[in-house]
């Protein structure tokens, strides 16, 4: 592999998704800073091949092995080496040539490659929140043991991370995560109950992948972000507050003992947090719009309604009870969201399924990695049974 000095060598896990393509947008603007070593995708071989050509990438991995030949054919006349499967991905992220790994896979599938990157001491820019939801204790322990920094890419956690740079060693009393409230914020419960997937996919402010957009509509996304914040910032859940902020301008806040709040503001554009993680500690020009506060005029805040959005309360319950329950919640939610997207269940079946799995799964207070995988499998079985 080639290695030019002075450049950051990047691996993107999930390069064809929303976060992956936006990360490549930023890298495209700063060719003097970055070299793309490795790209991986789940099954979009066409886009992955096009990205590999454009960025002259050394290695690509397609996780869905049935797409291997298509990818191999598409890159036959290049020097790019083509691999398939998660095991290959875990080996390649650990390679010496990789400096930063952008974890942008969707769901539980990101856990193994993220751990492989951390074990190899890589800087991990983490967008894949499900990894921390399912195995936050193991992932943060692994990062600490291998001196591998986790830089948040989720906009709220990036905001908190940026605010903490102004803490100057002072203890943080509370974290305030802002939530847009999603497309159903003002809707009555009866109307939400019959909402379709296409309605749920219309997020008012953020342009994101399908899984996280559905999670935003149920507010499970915000619940997962509470769990993510618990692990990233070592903050107990009772000191993590969620406030609905439909404008999506204040990306989150930290509160100190004197009542001061530090906030990070900006237009809702994922390129800001992605760019911040890629360039850290330097800020990069990302091509995003600049905020015009006078044009905006007003910012709005309100309390979340857990009657209409019970997933938020379920996530708090899972992290309070702890152990393997957040993992079970994540697995149940992945199954439920898939079924909802396919039109097989209704909107409120998502929290109903998740709650029944939380109550039905075998509890483990301090699960090993194998235990996490067992919980994930059991929770998926229980969720699938409950759909039938
Ligand atoms: Mg977020």
C-alpha cells in the first residue's frame, strides 16, 4: 500500500450511505489532507466501485458476499483489491496504513468492525450509534484499553464534544440533547397510529438514511442518543435531558453548576459534525450554509411527549435497568423498523414490540461480547415471533 506522509489515511465503513457519501464530499474538497485507503458497503457494488475509482482507493469490501463478483468485475482494470464479508473488513480496518476509521454502517452490523478498529488503536469517528447502544460498556472499555479515541459524528454528540472543549476542567452537571421531534411532532396520537412508512420518511430538517429517519419519527433515535451520550461522556442517564427543538439549530448543550449552558449552533447539515471529526482538532471548510440568526428570528423548545412517543421512555428504561437490555432494545427496534418499512406492522407496533422484547429477554447484568451476540439473536427471535 502507498502511504504519503502528512495525509490522514481514511477508512469508511458504509461509504455508500448518507454519512459515507457526505464524508467523501468533504474529502473531495481537501485532497491535500486525506487519502482514502479503504471503503466498504453492504451491497451497493455500483456506487462502491465508482467511489473506489474516483478516490483511487487501495481496498474495498462488500459485506454482502453475493455482490462480490459484480464489484470484482467493475474494478477489474484497476489496482484496487476487492474483498467480501465482515471478517475481511475487520482485518483490513486494523491495517497499519489506516489512521481514521469512519464507522457509518447501519445497526448492529457495525459492532465487530468498530471493535476491530479500536483494538488496533485507530481513531474511530463514530456515526453508527447502535454500536454504543448494543455494547457501550465493552466498546468504551476496548477504546480505553487500546488508547483509541472515539470521536462522535452524531450531530448532538459532536455538539456536546465541541461544548466540552469550553469546559476548562469544570464538572458538567447535565447534558441537554436536542430533538427535532420528527415529522409527527404536532400530530395527535390517533393520526400517528395510522402513519405510513413514506410519511415517517419525510424528516422536516435532516437528510439522513431510512433507518435513522424512522427512528427519528418514533423518537427511538433520541432514546438511543441518550444511551450513546451515557457511554461517550460517562454521564448517568438521569443527568441527560432531552428537549424538543423543532428548528434543529441548537445541536445540543452542556450545563454547569452555575447554571451556564454552552451550546453549539449551526444549520442542520451532517457535513459539519463529519468534518469536525475528520479534521479534529482543526476545523475544515465543508461547503455548508452559514447560519443567519436574524433571518431565523426565533428558536423554539418544548418538553418531549412520551405518551405519543413511547420509544424515548423505553430507551431510558433500558439504560436505567442496564446490562444487556439496551442491546435487546436495539435488536427489537431493528426488526420492528424493517417490518414497518415493509408495511407489515403499524407505527405503534414498533414500541409495542420493543417493550415485549425488553420484558421477555433473558437479563444479563454484565454481558461478554458473546453474551451481546446471544442477546441480539434472542431479541430478534422474540421480535419476529411477536410480529407473526
Ligand atoms: Mg443525531
